[in-house]
C-alpha cells in the first residue's frame, strides 16, 4: 500500500499535474493540501475517471484538504474535533490497508507567518488542539497515519540554511517542540526511518531560483503509528513534478507499507 501527500498550491491550477502524477504513480491514496476551492468546484468526476474516490473539505481562495483513495473512504471527519476553526485544514478518513483498516489524517498545518505575530499564536493554539485530537484518534484508531504540509522543519538538516534561518518561521523552538510532542504520542517520521540523501527537501521557494539552487525545506511529512511502523518499507520525496511547467512549490512524499 502506498500513501502520498502533496501540497498542490491550487487544485484548479494543477489538476492535470495530479492526474498525470497519479497515472505515473498509481498510489493507493493521495492526500492533497491547499486546494483553494470550494467543495462544489472539486473535480470528483475527473478523479473518479482516474480510479479514485475522494473526500474533500474545501474553502474559497485559501486552504482546503482532500483524501483520494482507490478504495472507498469511510468515517470522514472534517477539522479538529473540539477546536473552533473557520479554516479548512484537516480531513480524516478510514481506508482499507494492509492487515486491516488504516486511519488517515491529512492536515494543512498553519503557516504562522512570523514568531510573535497573531498568526503564530494561532499556529501554537492550533497545534495544541491537533495534539489532543490525534491522541483521541490514536485511542480509537491505533493504525493511524498523520501526514500533510506541517509547515515545520523538524531538524536543522531539514533546512538549506539552519544557521541563517534560526528562530524564523518553520525553524522555531516552539514549532519543533510541537512536532516532537506529536512524535511523543507514538508516531514515527517515516522518512527518517531510512538513509536519505543529504539536503532532501519537499518545498522550494519560487523566488531566487530556489529549486535550481536546492534552497529548500523538508516540511511535508508522513508520521506512522507504532502498529504500522513495522510495515513501512520505504519513504521518498518525488522531486519530478517540481520540474514541470508551472509546478507547485511542494513535491509529493510517498510512504509504502508492506501487505501482511
């Protein structure tokens, strides 16, 4: 079973990219962030024609998340239960996976703008709410995957310039502590389960030849729960779509789970 995450930075602009990528990479499930469209605009028919069921939680102009799956999606929950939020940032669903059901929680984490700002405070509160939510989800669904655009570079090696960017957004102690609190719930960063090339990133700024100079960050993550950890066979970042014409600034990340 292969599960992927990809911030497409507007599904309207990049639907064909998604369809082309799925044709070349027929994963079992693909989680999308930054749809930037309302649910009535979501391309259910095009994705169904490509072989995918879909659950979407959209929002006009900003945010929006979706889960695409070759198997039907069940028990869909939108946003963080118990956290009042006007933005469409989280969608969860149950999928059939190796050895049984897998609970997939797809999140477009708050950016936070800059430390000390109101948006940063919102990010801290949001991450606190997410922690409680994931703890509850794990209690109900031990076989769980939390994935998406976390907007956090967990370690210095996840940033092209950890010294120059120290204490800036995505790099702050507070953000990294929240990431580790999620890990502390019994989750594992699947990408770090394997030897990976140095300077492996999933996001590159459009400006200043960010991709060409590999000035990137690894902020897109796939965390797996303890029961799924032994099944993880690989995790990779697919940089190919970042080279396409008018690409998203993010690349897909793919985890493969062994069938049992």
